């Protein structure tokens, strides 16, 4: 008997491979796919533009940006806040005017009610045996009630159409990657050490091996964890930090004392084969098959 392997149709068991293959063809179920190397940002690329940084800067959390791109992002967020603040002030003035008019109308209603009650004071004897014709109506449309009844077809007249409470826009600018507050003064310059290869005539961004550790001269890549020394901005490997810098807590290039806060671990991507600190598996939720 020949072996049909995964394409066997004579088995009584609905195998996992057949289920996955049918789900892929039918458009139902959850799709999971491993991201390849081309789908991961390089360690020296901007986290916003995904292009090699011309003037690299880094945040306190270790996210790398191009200085021009991140400054443009901050300016756009400030302009957006100014626009929202103007809109908030306009709506605030409108709300205050509406409240003033509402209070004035309430005062007018109270005055009218008082005058009406004063005019209804009895000034002549009442004949208790004489019945006056009743003109009251039980209709919902009488006495102008048709204009105050809620309408479920008009959005402004629905029972729960009250305006939401106005909130002043937040002026804080957040990092687009970490979501934490971001300030221009927190951006620190980064200095990559290029690989000295006189035989390679390509541009620095077109090379496969572009930068190296400023101390050990090891080639930097996505698979090698790196750190930035805050006093000078030099990029070194974490292995250099653990074995050389943390031994005496002295900057190997300037021979000055440094502390733990002066070492910023760079947030990196990863390769298609090894998981680092990023999720390299993409999932797509689709309708589930039901019996």
C-alpha cells in the first residue's frame, strides 16, 4: 500500500493538517504566520519611518528614531493639540451661553407661573352645583406635547441624546511606540561606529555589515543586543557592558565614571528564526466555523 502522507483521503480521522488546509481555503478560523526577516525593522532604522537613521536619537526607553522624523511628529502633535484646544474653548463658550439662556428661560417660566397663579385668585362666589364643561384632553399631542415627546428617528430628540461632558484635551505628547510621555529634552544623540572596510565601495546603508561595537569592534545586527552609553552616545554590545563596563563602572572610551542610569538598552527587532523581545508571529481573527 502506498503512503499518501498529508494528502491521504482514506483515513477516518480529520487530521490537524487537513483542518488547517481547509480553514485556509474557506476563509474561516484564525490565521497564524511567522514573520520573516524582511518584516522586522533593522536595529539602526527609525521606529517611525522604518528607514536608516541619518541623525539617530534614542529615548529613555531605548527606542531609536531619526531626529527629523521624531521632531516632525512632535510638532504635528502640538499643532493637533492647539486645534483641539481651540475647538474645546469654542464648545465651552457655546455651553456657557446655552446655560445662561436656560437659566434666563427658567426665570421667565417662574415669573409667568407666578403671574398665572395670581390671576387665578377667586374674586366672585362659586356655584358649587353648576358644572363647567371640561376642555381637557388626554391626547399626547394636545397642548403642544407633540413637540417635547422623544423621537427615535431624529438623533437630537432621542431620550438619551444628552451631550457628553466636555474634557480639556491632554497636552502631553506620548511616544508612538511605547505610549509613555515624550519630551524633546529626553532625546539623546546616538553615535554608530561604522565598519572600516576599504574594499567595500557601497554606501554605508547598502552594506550588510554597517556598524560595529565602539569598544570590541564586534559587528552589530538584529541578533546581537546593544546598548547606548549616555555620556557619549556610543553604541556597544550588551556583552561588552556585562564583561567590561560593569566590571569597574568606567567608560572605556573616556575613562570616566558612569552609573547604571547611563546605560540605555536599545529596543531591537529580531530575526525570522529567533525570538528576542518582539512578537514575530502575526495572527488574523476570522469567523469561526459553527455546526
